């Protein structure tokens, strides 16, 4: 739920900065918060997507976007808190997405890819709608952190470990990698020229 | 059908202005006209999407795009007629999309969201492919009009009113809100600075 | 498989030129190589998409992207070979996509549209993620070549010809049209002004 709030806030904040109107801010908040789960369910054939069928999700995401619309200067000052919450969301979504895909019968490596997509999909949709090259493809260790958590869940599944604790540990690893990358300013390498 | 023509024309006109070639104009016309319905069917698990299985839809949308390719200066002069037809399309698609989702067994609030998406999805895809921030997120009362019609259909369903008349009234409300917004230049509020 | 390599290389090369990091290059290579098949399976209701369930596809596409990341100056010099491989990929994906859609029970014209989308979808996703107007909509005979191959497969199905040889001939026709268009610098017409 914290991840949902963080993702909704990041979408709404980006929308406010792009000068979208109130409705655009709410739609972009919803898309960022629910987009990863919608992509996951479309890939797995879960109809209609669970995130669209669970009204508390919708209410929390829309309410968050509304609050950001009003209090955006204050939210922008909480930059560190927003980044931490975003990392939490990434961890929870990537690992829960992997579990859902495993339950739906997907092979382990497919489930890991779908889990990573669940984690990074909402942010990618946000950037796409705002006409940006998705941040996740450009900067810092973001998708890698999501993939690491997803792979841990997949490995736990193969080793027949209990799903609950494994998912919790995997989510913590994702959050840890992501926060370390932010703190130490880790970046993945860029190709060397000439171009 | 009028809505289909209007959506195809709006996509094709935008493609002509972006200097796409003949085939790009036809594909963008098809995408704008059929995109909302395709997104709806993918979310609801209707395979393959009904809009791709109904050849008169394809023929009308492709024919419209072709005519716009040839007569685009004349079509551009019919600005008011195009806007009215676009509003009709928005009303028909949003309310029919909500009905389809209710028939497929979606909860009422899910059906309203999917109906709104059916109405605005084609235009959002058009803008995305042309590298624009979707107009629907930026200007005027557009998505709100679609949502209002969708909510009326959902309310009629809850009140067990007959679906036909309710859908017609709801579509008219969407068209009315949209035309009023255009005529009075209503805009949704934008967040206040500092940014 | 050659088409897969070509599509992965084209996505990875574009990502290197857009200065994405290593992970962005791999993700964009995967998206370009697998995107058309994913869109096809989402439209047909094949869950999870076959391209995500077949690990050799994933390994080859990711490995290609990795090699391009390291050797991109050399790959860029092989421009003709890359264009030929890309045309091969277009032919194989468009015709195989049409066959898959026919097997899934889609009407012939629907199958042709889905086949064309399978051929051009990966490249369109690549351009979208890199914030370009999809090349396929702007330049040269590309989608037309894919559609021609798809229509041949559909015609062969209607005439009850054996699927294997028909698909091979259709793929060759797509490759031929595409290479001729490149060689002779064919372009589809653009609408005449005034704009």
C-alpha cells in the first residue's frame, strides 16, 4: 500500500510539473500506481486486471494524486521520503508480481521477467505519457534492483522454500540495492564511443 | 459508426500534419478509431478484439483515412463538424465500453474506468505515436465527459434500469458536456506554483 | 532466429546511440525482438506470451544486445547486413504471426492485420520508448511489405494450400519488397499541401 502511494505520488508530481490539469494529474497518478499490475495481468490473462477490480487501490491512488495536486510544493521537499517509498513500491511490486506469475503457472524465468515488468511498468508508462525516454532505461540501478528481487523469489520457488519469508527477503534486497545505488550514486555502464 | 468516422478522421488528419506517408496515415486512422475498443477487449479478455474481427469497422476506418489523405485541406476547414463528430464518438464509445464491461461481469467501478478508457484510448494512442503528450491529459474537459457518461451507465445498471435508454441518455450527457466545454472554453484547473 | 538477432541488434544499436546504460540496451533489445510476438499473443489471448516462455529466444536476444553494447562501432559498419537481417525478420515474423492467428481461429482479415502487427510491433515499441515517431509510419515501404506477406498467407489459407510452402513464399515476398524498396529508395506518397 505504501508502494502504491509512492508510485501514485511520483506520477502525480511529474504530471504537475508537466503542467497537466487536475484530471490529467489524477489519471497519471492512477496509471503510474496501477500500470505495472495491469501489464502483469494482461500478460498472464487475468481479466479484468486485479488492480482495476480492487476499489481500495483505486481510492488510495486517486486520493494521493489529489493531495499531490494541492500540496505539490511540500511533497517535492520530501524528496528523500518519496525516493524511499518508491524503492519500497519497487520491491513489493517486483516480488509480488513474480509470485503471481508463478501461481498462474508461468515458468520461473518468465515469472522473473514479468515480476520485473510489474515493478518498472508503472514508471515506464508515466514517462511514456509525458514524452520522456523512460528513466528506468537511462539512469541508476533501477530495473536491476527489481530483477534481483524477482530472481530471488524464483530461486526460492525452485528450492521449495516457503513463499512468504522468501518474498519478504527478496523485497528487502530490492529496496536495499535501490537505496545503496541512490546513496552511492551507482550507475550502470554506458557504451563507449565512437558513435 | 459516426464516431468511428470522426475518430479515424482525427487520427488521419493529425498524421497528415505530421507528414506521415499514405500508409502511416491509414495506420494512424485505424489506430485512433479502433484503439479504444482494442484496449477494452484486451483488459476484458475478449480475443481477438471485436474491433479487429468486424470488417465493416476496418473498411470504414481505412476508407475515412484514405479520403482525409486526399481531401485534408477541405476536412481541416470543417473543424466544427469534426469536433461534433468526435464528441459523438466519445459518447458512444465510453457508454458502449461501459456496457460491454458490465456484460463481461466486471464490477461497476471497474466497468466505468474501462468505459472511460474505451472513449479516450484511441486519441491517447494517436498522440503517443505522434510523440505528443496526450491531449486528453492536457486540455479542456474531455476525459471527464467520458467518465460522466460511463458513471451514468453504471448507475443505471445498479438501479436495474433498462440498458438501452440509459446508454442513450448517458451518451447524450457526454456529448453535451464535451460541446459545452468547447463552446464555453471550460478547462480543468491546473496546479498552482511554485514549481 | 536470424530475424530475432536482427531485431535485437536494431533495438540495442538504437539504445546505444540514445546513450542508454547497459541494462537499458538489453531491455530495449529484448523489447524490439520480442515485442511483436508479445502484442500478437496479447491480442490472441495466448497467456503468458510464447516469446516470454521460450528461453532460447530470451537468451539469444539478450546475448545479441550485449554483443552490440560492446561492439557497436563494428556493428554499425555492417549496415547492409543489418538491413537484410531486419528484412528477413520482418518477413518471418509477419507470416508466422498470420499463421498463428489463423490457428487461433481468427478470421482471415483479422489474422492478416495481426500478422502485420507482429512484424512491425517490435520496431514501433523501440521507437516509442526512445521518443521517436515510429519509423514504420514515416519512411519507405515497411509495413506494406509486412502486409503483403500476411495477405499471401491468408490467401493460401483460403485456397487450402499447404501452409508450410505458402508461408515460405510469403516471407520471401516480404523480404523481396523490402529489399527492393531500400535499393530503389521507394517511398509511399506523402499528402500534398496546403497544410
